[in-house]
C-alpha cells in the first residue's frame, strides 16, 4: 500500500509542477520564435495555451499554500527557451521530438504523483487537476508523434538526451 502524502511532499509536487509548466511554456516560446511555418506555429500555440492554464493553476496553488518556487527558475527560463529554439532550428520534426520526449517524462512524473495522491483524501482537488493535466500532456505527445517526431534524424540520441535533461530538472526542482 502506498505511503500517505505529507505536507512537504505536496509542497514538493507543487514546486516541481510549477517549474515544469514554466519550462514547458519557455520551450514552446522558443519553438514559436524559431519556427517559420504557420501550421507548426498553430500546433505549438494550441499546446502552449494549455500549458499556460496549467502554469496559472500551479502559480495559484503556490500562493495559497505558501510554497516557494524553485531557486533554479531563472536557469529553467533560459535553458528551456534554448531547448525549444534549438530543436525548432533543426526543423519541425525535431521540435515535435522535443515535445514528445518532454511529455513522456511528464506522463511518468504525473502518474507517480497521481498514485501518491490517491492515498490522501485531503488532496482530491490537486489529484483531479494533475489527472486532467496528464491527459492534456498525453494529447501533446500524440500531436508530436502525428507530426513526425519519430522521423527526426538521430531520433534515439535526441530523445534520450531530452528525456534525461527533463528527469534531472525534475529531481533538482523538487528540493532546490
């Protein structure tokens, strides 16, 4: 049986989810700034709008719960933008690969949180939001796959590197 959630664990969830949604917004902004294709911009804008709603929710939760943001938010600001911009410079497929790789890590991350939150009846609203956001992240992954992410040259290398970067950022943001 999973362990119950305590305040510090919930605060960590809020902090890391805020950092992740902030990073997603910056990735998409970098992609938009580097992309010339109007149809690709439309796809990215759709996903970015959903991420903005996620970010606003976690910003509000941070205020209500008095959770501080990660001290590395300025690093994520520039690093996430650079990741989005650079992958878009490589082309639409690489931009979509970035989205796919990020969303796969987020899916696993949110799934772990959902399992933990199911043990805490006091956090039902947070659980509901994370479940909702997970489904939207999965939609983003499917959009990316449908638009050629798996056809990116050096797919395995880039996919693995981006996934690793995301996992490291998550682990750092939980505490820092």
